[in-house]
């Protein structure tokens, strides 16, 4: 009985080792393909990695700093017009909006996976920003002025630049809407929807996101913000 178990255990261990080595090899091949198939961007950054799968639209309008890592499932879309072919109605042709867009991503930026950025004017991300997974950033919104017309056939509106300053941490499932600026070294909590600008060295969370803590430069500590201080004037 023992003599039968030894070969089975040997082949089981061998199979595991082969599977591990094959997995590592496939990962290496994927990284090589991802690097070799990068499109031509507006500049020539060093040590740029954008994992597969990915969608990059109009890369000549996208700028990168050095040492950037973006995980799989990303969408980077510098828009030049709307509607695109897929957003036109089948029975007529809508007037086309024209855009002069730009996306700028600084050096040492990391994104775990599923980073989605769409720009009609300008989305700018500073150095050393950290994104968690499933982040949505768009400097425009679909129109909803007429509830009798499908919203995909209405003009984009409320278009305004977005800026995320250096050193920020953007948590899981965050949505950042047009016109927002997030100050240097701020944190946006998971599942937040950022509808207005956040000052530097702040922690904001919620839907809509509100500042809940700020950094005191004098004491070098975080202090809590009362809910009444977040109310609009």
C-alpha cells in the first residue's frame, strides 16, 4: 500500500510544481505582451506598465510621468467628440460635440485595477497618487434635460476639469465628478462620490463626500470635523 502511495505523492507534487512554474511563465509572457503592445502616448515616459486587458482611446492626448503602474481592466479615454458611433441613434444622426481633451498622470502613480478615466477637457493627476480598485473619474456628465429622450442621445454637459494633487490616496469604488479638485495628500474613503473640491491634507468620505478629518500642521495629528462645518454656505 505504501509503495503505491509514494508514486502518487511524487506525481502530485510534480504536477503542482509544473503548474506553479507555468503560471509564473504565463504571467511573465503577459507582462511582456502588455509592454510591447503599449500605444504611442503624447510623451515617452520611463517604466510605464499598464496591464492587460485595457482600453486606451486617443493615446496621443495622454501624458505620463515615470514609474507608473496601472493594473488590469483600465479605461483611459481622452474624448475628441460625442456621440461616438455606438452612442448614435439608429434612425438619425445627432449633432456632434467636439472636444480638445487631455489626460495627465504624474510620476510614481499606482492603480490596483479597473481605473477608468474619461476626459472632455482636462483630467490631471499629480505625482505619487495611489488608487485602489474600481475608480471612476469623468470631467463630464450625460445630459438629462429632457426625460422624454434617452439620456445617451443627449449632449454631455457640466464639463469641468478635474485635478487630483500629489500624494493622494483614492479608496475602493470612488467616483470623482466634474469640476473637483482634491488637495495634496488627501484621502478619499471607499465608496465615496466626490461632487465638490476637497482641501489639502483632508480625509473625506460619503456620498456626497464630506471632509471628516483634517491634518493639524502644528500638532502633526488628525482632528475631526463637525458635520455642521461641511454644510454649504
